[in-house]
C-alpha cells in the first residue's frame, strides 16, 4: 500500500485507477465506460446515482468497488417505512450505565449503497442528504462527523413509480453524476454465465488494490491537475447553455459546472495526464449535467431525454484550443 503522507503524481494515480478498474471489471462484465464514470465520481470526492433497470449489476458494482478500494461497505435497502434513525443511528438507553448512548447507523461507513433510494419518504431522504452534503449527521441536537472517505452510491429504478418518492431536484443536484449501465450484448451476457460457472459460487471476491488512505491520497492528487482558463470558461459556457436551451425549464446550476470540472480532472488522470483537455469535459458532460436539467412539460410528452439536450449543447458550444497556463497557477512551470 502507498503512503498517504507523500505526494502521489498523476501518472501513479492513473496507474492505480486502471488497476482498480481491471479488478472491478473482472466481476462486472463489459461495462468499462460506465465503471470509469463511477470511479471518476469517487476520485472526485462525490456521490453517484446508478439509475437503471433491475438486474443490471448496480449492487454488484458498488460492492466490487468497495472491495477493490479497500473500503468499509454497508448496504441499506430503502423502503417506505424506513425512518431517519434507521439511516443515521439513534440514542438507546443503557440499563447498566443508566444513561443514553449513541448507536451509529449504517451511514457511518466509507461506501454506502443506498439501494432504491426513491422508495423512502422525503424525511428519510433528507437525513441522507445532510450526510452527503455536509459529511455529518445530526441526532437529537448532537452532530457527528463522518470519517473520510465517505461516498454514497445510490440506485434507482427509472420505470417503476408506484410506491416511490421521486428525488427532488435539490437532492439530485447533490449527486456528482448519474450513470446507467444498459443491457449487455449477447457475448457479454454469456461471459457473465461463464464466469459464474467458473466460480462455482454466487459471490465474487476481489482482492483490494488500494486502501482508504491511498484513495484519499489519490483524491488529493487530483487537485494538482491543471485546468487552464479556456477550459474553465468552456465548462461555464456549457452549463450556462443548458439554462438557455428552448426545451429546458430549469438548467444546471453552478454545481453542475463544478461537477464538470472535478470529473474532467479525473478523466485526465485516467489518461495519464496532469492537465485537462476539452475531450475530458465532453466525455463527462451528459453524466454530470443531464440529471440537473428540468425539461418543459411538453418535452416529457415527446419523450425527449435530458441527455439529448446536453448533446445539442455540446454541438452548439465551440470548444477551445488554447495552450495558455491557467490564471490561478500563472507561476507554475509549463507542461
């Protein structure tokens, strides 16, 4: 394992990230692009919404990343009767001491799988929201900090709405990105069966590639990835264009610009670079922005997808071709 106290160069972060993806890819078949997005969200320090049909590997993906990253993992099944205390924990009376003691809930972990998050009432969703945004929970007026790293991978079923509580825009905005896997093709599905027969058991175990301390060092290293001014302005222009698109009622907030910035840095590191290029931004634009867009009602009737709007914005917004140093790091040596 690497020492978290030393500086991890971008090339080493990229090498470790690819090793993690290879390990997860040994269990989750044929979804390399989606897995890269999930890992980019984790490296960027954010939370990921996995929205897809049942049985496409969302839970397996979360568990596999927890194993490969050497993180403590908890799974919480969200149901309509789930209470905030079931997420955060609660005070229990201890008869031996004659006092109340705090029993930590499943949110006190490194990687929390919030399974079917849209099946629980808003009050319970808000308890998770505080943990996601503030990295803390409040119980009976007492605040408890969550240990880092802390990431939420939440799953949602996009087609079954009976008995669900759709996530409000404010909570959707807290997810750094939204990822979908889609159905595997024939060869990939056969590979799933072949590997299952080869294991001779249901569970698949992954040997940790890094540990929690190394992951924190990798996350810190992303702060050294250079984003020049032209790229930053391109990010702002893309986000602003979603607010002006004729099909959009409410566009992406500045949090969308920040998500583009953070995810583009992670993509650059995956490619072994310590600087961001426009292609990095383009690759993460739809996952970072689509779930932050509210379409006009008539667009829903026409079944227009927010990702289509992001695609149009990408086509209409000119990308920069500048080699200038960023203004915030003008004293840094050139690349």
